[in-house]
C-alpha cells in the first residue's frame, strides 16, 4: 500500500540529541517507538524521515489510525 502524499510528507516534531559513540538520536514523540540515529545531524534527520514514512505505512496496512502530532514543546 502506498502512502498518500499528504500523510507521507507531513511534518512531525522530533527530539534530536547526541547519543553514544558520537551518533545523533532522533525520536518522534507522537509515534511511540519511532526512533532512528545517524552519524551526523543531517543523516539522523534523513533517517527519521524514512522511519516516519515506514511507521505510517505499517499503520495504514493494519487499518490503524495515524496519531496526530499534538506534542507541545515547553522549555522548563
């Protein structure tokens, strides 16, 4: 099943932070378990775009709802 363009290309808020071994880790709070990494910041962000697309594709194949990106970012 292909991803409709409006869903496959939708923007999501992500958390980007340095991980072990000088890799960057990226998590998508609105998609539980959707995590990726990369050697550079740019690679990590490219990888999470692919992970988001695959995550949404699996939800669609299962007939499950795609969660909204309703994460609120607050600096404390």
